[in-house]
């Protein structure tokens, strides 16, 4: 029997997505943010334990002096992001793409499968984000286009192995484009700044917003020079995949 999901998740799965985004999200994000950006407001710094620093090469101790660098703004932002990416947006896409309708299966095996896929999705997303750090800091892999291709391949492999559905692909693809763009107001108002060596994407460089007052209010007069990193697109794709996997598992738990 075909089951068409509701457009919005139930309260308990929604709460679980919010809590996961607020806790797991910042930890996974911290795997690469030190080499991509610098937080400027309400910074959270967790220093690397001294015994770990002593084991590190002196040339990389400066970049590893913090085991976690984030901001108090990140947990609530990622909480909302996980709810939208894992609960709301896939349902909206699913309501449009008719082939996404699911069929009922054995409940116990289905729950176990969804749990395992959620664990694998979160784990592989962490690995993909760690890969972005390795590519950004590698002296050998210094071609942004090659790095982007590697990241895209990794993200698409994650989707093909763990999911493979059209709804997830469409959702993650939309987020991989819109996610980085959603950061522009935060960059404009100085919540965080992408490091010069990572800034290779200027989405508004050739866009004229001078006659759109609300856009200039949100992005500032210097909107054309707002810089992002292109490597974050595949990272958004991967994060969307683990949010969707978690959303499915949390939904099944409440059935």
C-alpha cells in the first residue's frame, strides 16, 4: 500500500531533529570550520588537550590549537536547519515527485534498517566534512576545481549507497546551492568570515542589487565582495543526507 507522508513532521520527530541539529551538528561542523572560516561573534573555543598538542608536529600545532571552534549562534541555526532539511523540505519535494511514495514493509526490519542508515549517514557526513578539511589544508591538492570534484564525488557516492531516492537527490541538490547562499547575510553582518585562502566563491560579484533596497539592507553596500567557499556546497549536500536519514528514523520511532 502506498503511503504519502504529511507535509510537516510530528512534534516528537521535530523535537529530535532540533536537538540533534543543536548538538551533533556543531560537532560535525567543527571538523572543517577552522580551515574555512573565522567566527567573529559569541565565539566558543575548546582548546586541544596539551598531551595531543605535544604529539602534533610543530608546523601544524597552530591550526590544531582548538579541538572545537564555534559560536553560540551555530547550535540554534543548525537545529532549525536539521528540522527543515530532514523534516520539512523532503516532504515538500515528496508531495511533488509522485514516484517518491513509499511502500509499507515489515516494521521491525524497517526500523532497524532506518536506524543503521541514520548512523551511517551521520558517520559518512562527518568523514566527508573531514575530507574537505584535508583537501583545504593539503599542500598537494591545491586546485579548487579538483577539490570540488572530489567532494562532489564523495557526496554523490554517499547518496547512491545509503539512499538513492529521487526526493533525497533533489532536496540535497537544492540545499547544496541554496545553503551557501543562505550564509551571505551572516557573512555580511560579521557573524563569521571566510578565510582568504578558502574564499573562492563570490556569488554576487556580477549581480546588480543597487535598486533593491531590502537586499542592500540585508547584505550591505559591499555585497559584491561577500566571499564564500565553493567546497561547502558538497558539505551541505552530505549534511542534508544525514538530516533526511535521521528524519526518517525519528518518524519511524513514533509510529
